[in-house]
C-alpha cells in the first residue's frame, strides 16, 4: 500500500497526518448522522464514506439480527420491518457490554416499555421478558432437578420451614397480559393467535430441567409463591404471601407444579 | 490440565488438526453430522458461542469433540484495541481451551470493543508502531494466559488509515517475530482486502510468511462498489467460495504443501450437504497438493 502523502512533505510542516482513534470510530459507528472519522481513506488516499458505512452496516445489522434471534416472538408480533427499525434504535442506544452475545438484550424489555411509539402495545415488554428468561435458561448451568418425592423425606413438623435451592435456569415472569399464549402463538406457533384474550393475566415459570427449556403456566398466586421460594423464603412464608395476594391460591397444586416442572435442585439441609 | 479418569475425555478424538479440510460448525447441522458420521478433517467453532454455563451448546460440542478434532476461533477479544484486554473474557477463552482441548486456537488482527461497547464486527487497525506494540503486548498476554501458541488471522478491510506507516505484511511479520505467534491465513480476506485496496493478491501471497501459517480459511464474499465506483468486496461469509479465491488457494497449497483448511459459512447458512460440498472441493485440492511430484520444489 502506498502511504498517502502527508502535507509535511509538500509544505515542510511538521507531521499533520490525521490519527483515527477508536473512540471517534466507535461513536461514528453508532451514529448514522455522524461524519465518518477523519483519517480513513480509500486506495486513492481520499476520504471514502461509503467504505466506512460497510462497518456501520455490519455493526447495526449483525446486532439487530442477534436481537431478532433472541426475541423471535417480538419479531413476529411487530413484523420484520418494524423490528429492524426498533432494533436499530435499541442497538445505537444500548450497544452490547460484552462480546458474549447470548448476554445481549437484557435491557430490551425495559426499552420496549419506555419506547413511546409502542405505548399502545404494553404486553410486548413482558413477552420480551419471557424470551429473555428462555435464552438465559437455555445457557444456564446444567443441574438435575429435585426429585418431587424428596419432600416426603422431610419430617411433617419440619415441612413448613423448608427452603428450596433454586434451579440455575429457573425464573418467574408475571404479567397483566396473557404472556404464555402470546409467546406460544408467536414463537412456537403451536396455538392459533386468534383465541388470545388480551385481558387474561398470566404468569409463567421458565426453567430447563434437562436439555429442553420449559415455559410453565402458574396457577393463581403461583407467581408470588414461587418467586418467594426462589428468593429463599420458607414454604410457610411463601404460601402466606400467596394467600395474601389471592384466596384462590392452592398450596398443594402450586407446590406440586413447582416440583414437577424443575424449579428447584434441592431442599436446603437435606 | 483435565480431570483424570473422565470417561468422556478418554474417548475423545485426537486433538491434532490434520492437514485436511474442515467446516465451521453450525448448530443446525450437528444432528446430521453426527448421524452421518461425516468424513471431515475437523470442525471450528466461534468461542463466544460456547461461553454460557451449560445447556445444549456444550452437550452438542462435546458430542462433536468425541468424534473430531476441534479448532477454537475467538471473534471478540479485540486484540487490536486501544485499551487493555478484557481479563474476564481472556479467562473464558482459557477455560474453553482447557475444557475442549482444541488442536488450534486463533483470534483476529482487529478490534471490536471501545470503553464498554462491543461492536460485533472486526474493525480495522492502523499499521503504525504504537498499534504494533499494543497488538504484540496483547498477544503476549493471550499466549501467557491461555498457555499456548495462538494463530492470528489477517483481516479483511474496507478502509486504510492515513496514519499507517508500514504495510500489512510487514506488520504481520513483525508480530510473529516479536511474539512467536502463528498466523491464520484467510485467503478470502486476502482477495477481499487486495481488491478493496487495489493491490495484487498474488504479490501479497508471494510475500506472506507461509512458514508461520497453521491454518487456512476460505469463505464467500459479496460484491459491492465504493464511493468512486471501484469494486468493494464485503467479507460476508454468506455464499460459496469465489473462483478467484479457489485459484489463490490452489497456488498456496501447491507451493507450500497441505495445511488445515476451513470453509466458513456464517450467514444464510445452507443445508449441510451444500457446505460439505465446499469442504470436499478444498479436500480435493489438498489431496492433489500432497501427491509427490506435483509439488513444486521449494
């Protein structure tokens, strides 16, 4: 490559070759209105904005695609074109903080919630929360789930005070919206979207007892009960919190659901 | 290094990457590869896709590693960056090297992180003395932390830096001299960069320090044009290897002898048989080069 002539050789000045810092380069990557950084040239030694735009495009498109792979139900709900614009807005405001892209997108649900053009679609954020929990469960540490029969080894008088160890993949998403129906219809396409009642609140447990991520519907009060258990409450304390929330809460049913779906790995102390 | 007596590790394929053709591993191909027991030299993965704690990716990669040698290719370390390497990321790379015992470990002459922002692209490095020192320091740190020699891949670039004071080849040669690292020769990148900067790929390859090369990459690129209507090739990895790149490859292996060769296809990933056909095309060239009498005396 022929080094472009610096002005010094022409005018006898000291070296005025432009140095291009990665701070300036990075800012211009994320700001489509910004001029390309000075000091970048084509083969003729002249500035070449179209060449710089290849990098800009690679960054925005590859990160938008990564988001689309993490949030396919959101893509399906808003459509490809809208998603691309949405992803571009998110990527430029919230670039990844790590080269590990399976950890990129944790702020997307909050972004959807506060993005004014989407104010009429308040359920999108919770759908994104389920999809984020799904990805984290997919990559979580492997752990054998607690044998549902294990509780029978605990002396009856000790049962109210038991605490469970959270499965590394387990997370609860509680919503005012039918998140499970929305995720199913738009991510797994197993159910028709037509029958979804937008007034139905749903809460789900996302976990991965073995290789398959499962998304399980929680019964009334189940989200309070399971969230409390995952945060380390005793069985008795978690049940009391759930009953405070709703009289429909059924301890035997909810406990049985949590045990059979793989929310825990152990009973503490056993 | 690894827990002795672990049955999964005892039954693994040999780690050494042979001078045969391999493919970039894509999750959607794994079931077919394992079912067919595909006859292929090795697989290569992007390290960052296996940095989760557990789950299907690690199960699948261990299954592949049982049957095939593995090459570990990092894409996010930002060796060409202005700032210090991300220590946590470097530890994750070291951990993957211990866990999977890859036969080769490589990264790029590029940067991708500034402050805390990760750009997910291989961004260009100016070829001046300050950048050379930084890159060499970073490679020293990588090789010390990971405990092995790494290969550094030549970049595909779209712009040149006014501040550059040396050629890409002098920059690469000096890196290998100072750090002892090897090189990953991406021949598609050579074709892309030489076209984009209006240089001769043949001249570039004739001067490339082939004795340092431990692996070759081949991939597809997309044609475009620059501001002045000149050809601008984009390193897209989204299609078959171009005829011009095959020709350059043939000449490299004819002159140098066979080297482990990877087909990269990362976007618009085709069905496995399509990718495998590219691998076989590279393998045929390697076999011809290995036949005595056809290889030019050095």
